[in-house]
């Protein structure tokens, strides 16, 4: 702070750039953290619980809030792992039933044997057989000797539109021989959500009831863009060339609470021009319409409030979000129903900043800490929040900037709203670092990027191209994304 004051910003150098401070530089080294109340969690057995100080909680009743019904299920493994897979399946079904899931008896579940060659063609053959059997969910016990098992399985999921869950043979063995119930529970949490269940849901405080998604009148849309990474020496040559010429596309992850259960979020992805952060093409509006179409199919009426949670943009791009992306979303709403004129709130929610906050004793701030003054922007409502517990290092606070507020929402409403959303992840019984829909949007975009990487590696000839030889983004999205398939209404990426 002393060095900053010594810079004399109002002096010659600052003045040359037109910089003038209107008040003395404050000493912000001592901030006061706010701690809104943690949301109560509704669990199975018609019970609600209060999280611990560190945000964790337990499903004490042993039942999911909404247990999934899984009918068309199959087991997939190599011949070598056949016995282990069957033993694991027995534990999976027994414990899943305890959580309330409706699963077929283990001895009635079809067991598809996968060739141990490690070729993608064998995965395709297996899924063609499973598709003929009308299988809708595949539980795979994957060999540790097959490093491509996860990538190949998820590419098959994208191509054949069949839900999948991978358990490595090492994990399966520890569950069967050592009874690692916590690990098995995590797998069951994922399976329940993927198949349309709901493990638990956060409840919203009275102060934030205008944003209570559980009532069904608040729609949340979150989206993020995943760009191609740095060139990886391990990438196949065709992928390196695609990166080098800018052909490898960026992926937009889009998530919303658009199904019949308003507390649940589902998502999808689509491809667009490489390294382009803005999503202002008409195609974006069409995919928003597809998401809103799911809302119509769910039987829920058009909500009066829509909250947009956007990740991945810098301060210089705030105007782009409000003046270019938001109009496309509003147009999509009007296309669905001309008389539908919801009120919008747009928040930029990101961890891409360089600010760090700690207690006076230099320890991490408690779970559920908020910073609302001294270091926030003066031109919009802004705050920083840390809803999660840092596993390692200094807690990275989430920066929240409200850049469009037709609802005239108050800081207290928004803090409680986003705080509660951080408790809805479903796979872990604790808050996550970002509000759940933003977290999922990032995951969905990453899934889109990963399956495309795999397709480039094993089936480059299947990449759709335009007449001039460039990647056809719309055709690629139809091939790999889940729009217009039954899986569009399920959280396949859990």
C-alpha cells in the first residue's frame, strides 16, 4: 500500500494518461467479511438439514430426494474383468436400492463383453449391439490397461446418445474387497442424477425468495466458452494441424433449469469459430430457443424472471454481453411466445481475477465469506464470495458483477441467491466454488472439447466439413451434442 501511495497517481505520469483520483487511496488491508446464513438442504425422507460450519452435510436419511428409475441398463467390461464387473454390479445395485433407486436385479442386467484390443472400433461395435437392445444406461468397469477407456466411452455416448458411467477396475476392486462405501456413494450420486434423479436441493432464505428456483418461476441460463488449449506434443498430427490453422473450434457450454424439476440443471454444448469469446451469432439464439423449447415441453409456464450467469469475459467485454448477447436471448424468448416479456438480470461470475483475501491471521476466510466494499467496482453492483472450502492454498474468491438489473435486485438478495446455488452440485455434499449452473456450464463445454479431441484422434474423416474444407460447426454440433435427443433433458455430464 505504501508503494502504491508513493506512485503519486495524481502527479505527472498519471496526469499524462488523464488519470485523476477523486478521493485519497484507502488502506484496504483490513476488510470485514460478511457471512450470510447458509441455506438449509432438503433431503430424502421429507427432511431438511443445516450444513456444518465448513459447508459439508450428510444425507442422513440414506435416501435421495428424488430417486431415479433405471430400466434399460447394461454392464460393459472385457472378458478379463468379467467376474470383477459382476461383483461390483451386485454392490452397485444393492446400495443403489438402499438410496431408493429403482434398479433391475443384478442377475437380469445384460453384460456386454468388450474386446481387450483397445480399439475404438470395438467400442462402436459394442454400442451398436447395446443400442439394438434399447439400452439407455451403460455401467462400464474399465481396465487399467486401457488408457483410452474414458475418452472412447464418452465419444460413444455422444454418438449413440446412450448414458454412460465409467468405473475403473482398480476402483471397482477396492469397493468389492475393502467396502469403500464413500467411493461407491459418489458413483451412485452421479448415476442417480444422470438418470433423472435429484439427490438433494438447497432451500432459499426468505430474503432471497424472489430468486427461489424451487418455486418454478425463475429461469437461470448459464454459459461459458472453452477455447482450444496450447499445442500438446502428445496430440496426433491431425489435431496439431487443426490447432495451428485455427480450425479446432471453441465450445460453448449452455446450462439451464429447463426441465420439469425446477431445481435441476441440464446442459448442452455447441461449436463455434475458434478462440472467439463472444457468442453473438444467430446460431446462439437458435440454441437458446432449443433450451427454452425444453422448458415448454416440461409443462412449466414461461417464468417471469430470467437470470443470466456468464463466465469467461473481462471487464472490457461487459458491454458485449449486454448489448449483443442479451438481445439474442430476448429474441429467443419472443420467438417462443410473443407475449412473454420476462425481466432479466445479468451477472458476470468468474474466478479469473488476481485478488486474494485472507483473515487478519493470514488464514483462509471461513466458508461462506463475502467482500462487498473497498475493492469493488463503483459503476455496478459487485461483490466477491467464497462459498467453498479451499483444499489447498489460498481460497480463490468468485467475483460477481451485476451488469444488467431489470429486477432492481438488492445486494442481500443476490448474495443469498448465489450462495444457495453453490450448494446444488449434487455429486458432493458440500458447496462448490462457483454457483452450480456456472460450474456445470464449464463442465459441459469441457465435455464438448474432449469428445471432439477424441473424434479427431480416432475418426478424423467423420468431422463434418463445408464445401471449402473448413469444419462445419453446426453439423459438428448435431453430431456430438445432445440437442434434439432424449439426453438433452438429463445431466449426462455428472
